[in-house]
C-alpha cells in the first residue's frame, strides 16, 4: 500500500484526504475535509489548515507524498486557477507544502482517472446502447461545476490513457433563435462567450437572466445554489424553464465533444450532474446530443453514463498518483 494526500482544488472548494493505493493503484480515501477557497489567501495556507485539523483529530504527521487536482490547465511553471485568485508555483510547491513528491493533474483529468477505475455499478447507463468502454477508442468525460470540465480516456488495446483537455473553453454554438439571443445577451457582458459560460453551475443563472431579459419577464433574482434548488425541485417555474434550456445546451455540447473525441462512449460526471441525473433523463438532453445531422443514427447508439461517486475528484487525484 502507498499512502499519500489527495487534494481536489476547485474554484469554490478545496478538498483533502489521506489515501491508500493498492497494488493496482485503486485508492481508498480516509476522512474528507473541505475548505472554501475564498477563505484562504493561498494553497499553502489552506494546506496548513488541513494539516492542523488532521493533528487535532490525532491522525499524526501527513504522508510525504501528494497528488493534487487543479481546476485549470497544468504544465506551466506558474499555475493560475481559472476561477479563483490562487497562484501555484509548480517548481516550489512540494517544498511549500512540506512533501517530498507531488503529482499535479487537471481536475477533469483526475475525474477521468477515477472513471477508468470505477466499478460498473458506479457508471449507470442514462442513454444509448449498454456496451462497455471500447478496447480501442476514446471515452469523453465532461461535467458542469464552477466551470465545465472536459477530459478524454483514449483506450489502446484495453489500456486507458487519460488526456487532459480544456474543452469547456470552446466557443458556444447556438442551435436556435433563443440560444442566439442568449449568446447576444452574454456578448454584452463578456468579450468572448465560451461554452462554460452557459454549461456550468453559474451558467444556469446566466440563462435564467437572459430568458427574463429576452421575454421582458419579471423574475426573482437568486444566488446560484438557491436557483439550482428551485429549478430542480420545480418550486420556481421560470427557474425550471432555465434548467430545460440548460439541459438542451448540455446535450449539444456533449454531442460535439463526443464527435471530436470519437463517438464511442460518454461519461457525465460531477456533483451537479449527479443531482440532476433523473431530470436529465426526461429533458431534451439526448435529443440534442443525437441531433448531429448525418451522424444522428450513430449518436443515438453512443452509451452515455453517469459517474456516481461522492468524492470523484479526490478519488481520481489519488488514482493518478502512479501514472506516468
């Protein structure tokens, strides 16, 4: 067994846990501790709070190895989180947090590592044909959160190779006149409207406000968590309308990415997707996913699964430790 600290650093929350890896690299997570990114000036400060909390619980010194998933592109000397003010210097990070070895991965790269190791019962089928991941070919992984995470698993003779991407930052492509008006509304606010401006946690609020502006409707302004709850439980009719549109856009984007990666299999992941799983199945998601012209019959067969795991980012960060 190998003991490490796994961390999942998003734009909103930072999660930490001790993890033990078996001989196949499958992790077992210990107690998960969650911190608000906005409450700490840096990763070092948040790591220190985690270490202190571990000591309070009598868990002793931390392991001297870590695997950390970040919600941004990895590979640069200076890493700036996409949706927070934290800045990480890759060459000094191990010393800064007091470990000997540190592995850095993109957050959805970590999710893809998790998907490649999850048992079948954690990957229920939502749409398409019930067939396994390809022996040779790509599996598209995506899911909305603070942004839109996208990754790919490229299978080669059954062996998974995880590829990090920034597919959430592709240009948003409207498919009807309503989405053209939503795009126009957002262009007044942003120089460039990427897909994750709409297909993300904050994106529901942009859709909600855009639809109200387009239709000259009076609506109650809500923070993102309140709006999501109202949309999912149906307590606000206009919020539900926004969620319907969100699902259409989510399906379009998922289909486009599947075509780009090779339409073999798709996995939807993340906390928001798990919350809206039942609603997705009765929404226009799959209609839009399939609506790819001459490829519609092929897209209808593509298996679309939902990754079920309470801490998939941490699980995946730990699973990525031994890779490469």
